[in-house]
C-alpha cells in the first residue's frame, strides 16, 4: 500500500497538526456548519422528535457524505483530522484559567472558564473553578479527541466529519429546555451513541496511564453509573480516581440546579490539580492515537 494512501498516516499527521497549531483561527468549517444548522433549524423546528430526527439526519448525513467525497487517502484524512480535533484548544483554555488562578485573579478565571463550560461560573470559588476545568478536560478529552480519532480510524474522513457534526448539533440543540426538549432528542441520543466507544477507551487509558491505577479503576466501576451522562461519567470518574481527588457537586445552569454525584476519593479538586489533569489528558490523547493507528491501517487495507 502506498504511503500516500494511508488512513493511519493521515490520522497521525492531523493529530500532530492539532497538537502544534490547534484549531484554525479563521474560516473554521465547523462555524460554517453551525450557520447551516441554524438556518435549517429555522425551517424545521417544531416541538417534535420527528422534526429533530430529520434535522440531524440531513446535517450529519451531509457531513459524512462530504467526508466520503474527500476520499480516504493521507492528505484528506489529515485535513479532516486537524479540522475536527480539539485537544490543543482544550489544553490552551485550561492553561489560561490555570494561569489566572495562579495569579490570584479569580474573577477573570471565572469569566475565562465560560469558554470551557456551560454552567454559571459567577459565584464559583477557586476550588469550584478548578473542579469545572478538570471535569471539562476529562469529558472533552473523550469527546474532542479520542472519540473522533476512533471514528476516523474506523471510517476515515466520513467518520471524522460525521462525528463532529453530531457533536456540534448536540451542543446546539441537544441540551434540555422548553425549545429543545423534543426537537433536540435525536441530537442528544446520537451524540451519546457515537461517543460511547471513545469514552470507554478514554476511561481505560486513564486507568492505564494515570498515577493511581487502582483508584481510577475503582472510581470508574463504583461512581460512573451515577453520573447523568453515560459517557462523561466513566471519564470523569476515572480522572478523579487517577488524580486522587473528588469531582462532582452542585452545578447551576441558568434557572436549573443539578446536584451531581461525588466521583472519586480524596480531597476536593484544587488549582494545583489542573496541571496534573492536563498532563494526564495529553498522555491519554497520545495513547489513543497509538491504540487506533493499527485499526486505521487494517481498515484501510480492506
């Protein structure tokens, strides 16, 4: 097989581009997809699951088809991988909040945290800000790096773009609320299904690569199922156990209050735990690439 027709090489090059360069700062294709999704929502929206299914099917189908049309060779796969991965951007935002906490600038840290989480950050203390950062790093390591790499390894650019489309739609319409309670049902369920293999691989790699393997495995087994998200639960619990800290607690989303279960043992998360979480996420990202490259190579040969 020519090296120029290698899905595995494309994944590796796209991963490296994300780590070095990060997301495109201008003309990001995901922004264009979001605009198209909003325009289609205006035409299709109704308090109806069927309309939501149609909305998701058209948009995710179009993204996957576009990925298939790109082809499955090295350069298209590398471009698609770079386009959809968010590891560098995730670490950059976590580092920015960490720097503000280290400088004692809590109000600014709260504001910068809004780039990472959807909860109300205005009244969080330093420990709660750190907890929110670590939870976001854990969840998005799965959603923005490991899961897309999985679908890229299995399906090439079609899997990469299809997964990113589903993940974007979940963020746009999949959350609860009067407007999206039924219309967003399909987006939320599809995102859950597509992120399931990535979240389990992320949790497994966290156990393998974390400082406290036994703690990570114990927290995953004991605590994950109590989390409201079937995919965030395993990765946040495994991160908490690996870092020897506790995650979970009360989160406020506008007028809605969620009391999340406690994940892990040890002390509550603190600012000095954020660099450890970022380092663990980096190791998990690299570990996922190493695990998935042989799958990508085998799938492409077939």
